[in-house]
């Protein structure tokens, strides 16, 4: 198995729109893979995860791009509570063309 270098880089404002579109595409792909056409869990704008949901997550958290050997392959949004030290993962997605390579697991670690 080829070893990959998975890193996280803070989301740049200039990449915000693409981050949202990539997130929606990954969630839609995953839903179609899992449920096919019978899936009807779409939010108001016809997406599995709405733009508003993603924007709220980014605005209230810290967003990162997941990179494999420098190439953007996904994203993650964390909610960090510096005071209470209670943090959580808000969003995690890997681009469909990068699935099944351990990228999501490596990003989580």
C-alpha cells in the first residue's frame, strides 16, 4: 500500500466557496452511494447538507482543508471550546475520488 501524507491546512477565505461546493458534492455522493434514488433527506436548497448549514459551521468553528500529498481532497470543521475544553467535530468530508484510501481516518487522527 502506498503511503500518503495527509495534512490539514486552515481554510483560506478565497477557498470558502469551493469548500462549500466540495462538501455538498461529497455528501450528495455518499447519500447516493448509500441510499440511491430513494434518499429524500434533502435540505431546503435541494442538497443533503445545505449551504446555510455549512456556512454556520464554518462561521462558528475552525475550518481546515484536508490535503493528501499537498492536493486538496476534503475538509473538516471543528468546534473548539478553549474555556471548557469540550471540542467536537462538526463536519468531515473526503472527495469521492479520494475515498477508501484512509484519508478521513488519517485526518481524524
